[in-house]
C-alpha cells in the first residue's frame, strides 16, 4: 500500500548570495550599476536578500540589491514519487524596511540558469546569473505561470521566521531537473537570513516535503539519514610565512581534507588573530583550515585537528 512521510532537509545545501550596487538619480529614476559581487556577511552564516538604500546626496542614492539562491540536497528523498506538499521555512536575524513601508515583500521562485549544473560555493557568478533565469527549462515565458511556481509573503519587521507554504510545483521542477533550485527576492527593504552555513542547525532554512511512496509491502518505513557529529577548531590565523594575521578579520573555512566538503565557517579576531569555530565532524578529525582575506584570496592554510564542542 502507498504511504506518506515527511522529510526535512537541513544539511548539505549549495547556496549563493550576490549583490548589485547601483547609483540612482532620485529625480529621474535613472540607474548606473557600480559593482556586482558575492555578499560577505559580518556575522557568519547570514545571507541577505532585498534592497538597502543609502543617501549619497540630495540628488543621488546608493541601492544594494541582494538575492539568495538555494540548492537543497535531494539525496535523502525518493525521486520516483513526486511530493504532494512542499514548504520552505526561513529564519531571520534582522529586517530593515525602506522609508514609507511597514512590511517586507519576499518572493520565492525557481531559478534555472542553464550553466548552473556544475556550480559550487566557489563558482564566480553575477547577480544577473541568478535573477535573469527563473523560468524552468521545460517552459517558456508564455506558458510560465507565477501563480503556480512562485510564493510571496509579507513580513513584518518584528517577525523572526516565515513559512512559504506552497512551493510544490517549484520543488517538483527542481526534483525533475527543470530548475536549479530556489530563488529568494525581496522588495521594500532587506532581511538578514540565517543560511545553510549557519552554525546552528535549528535556524537554518529547511524544505519540508510530503510524499506518497508506492509499492510498499509493509506498514513500516525506514528512512536512512546521516548523523553529523559536532566539534570545534581552535587556533590563530597565520600567513604563508607563519606570521600571525592581526589588524583585520580573516574569513575562515574548514574543509574535509579528502572530499573538500565545507564543515564550518567563521571569522577571526582582528586584534589577536585567534578563532574558535564549530565544525560538523567528529572530535580528533584532521581537517584543512583556510584563512581568506577581504579579497577572498587565501592568506594561509593549515591542517588542524578538531577538538571537543565544549572547548571555550
């Protein structure tokens, strides 16, 4: 008999966050693109979506438009049966509204860049590589229906989470290979969102799906899931000459030395160069720790051993 079960995907997501900085004339509305780059948050694990507006003069203002793209891990789902329900939950660190607005308008839609199949976290792309490609591969602009594939929520500045309750068609397009993942946009302000790289798994974004599994011969269903241990990496950032890096914060990325899977991220102390970062692996594991400067260049790298998650 068929049966159904719920599965939450909370780990092993690919994700991207890019911004486009624009100089806009307040009187005419004309815009000039100044730069487009990856968004690097000041707090580890955060991603930003929406528009941040800063006055430049009485005539001009600077707008930073930021977008998020998520590609959940499908390996824990049964791809032979399509879900009859799919929901996306996002958790927020903070929300800033543009002047004159009381809510943030956030939209979830597919993204389907044809070049995205081999993207990873280090792939250099642009803001437009995400926002200009949202129609699934099996559709065109005439047959694409926003009401079927997109979900929109109005979010108040005092809210700390939002459930997008009907993304079934979007997620089915992703499961079938007609879309690359989930695109998140916002207007009337911006939100700092806890991303898949957040150290705490309880506030990462997640997709909850419900599926009917056909061909079962038993009333019990066993779902294999991966159990990830927790540990920490403690030390100081050193450059290639062995000198401690001080005077600036380094972005630190912990990799599995064998398959290069990212196990944790964080920032060092600008004063001392010291760091203490959570890692998703067992204690006593030998890992590769990379120190990145403000230009995203590797300033140093070490092989280090993880320690207990209770280390302070």
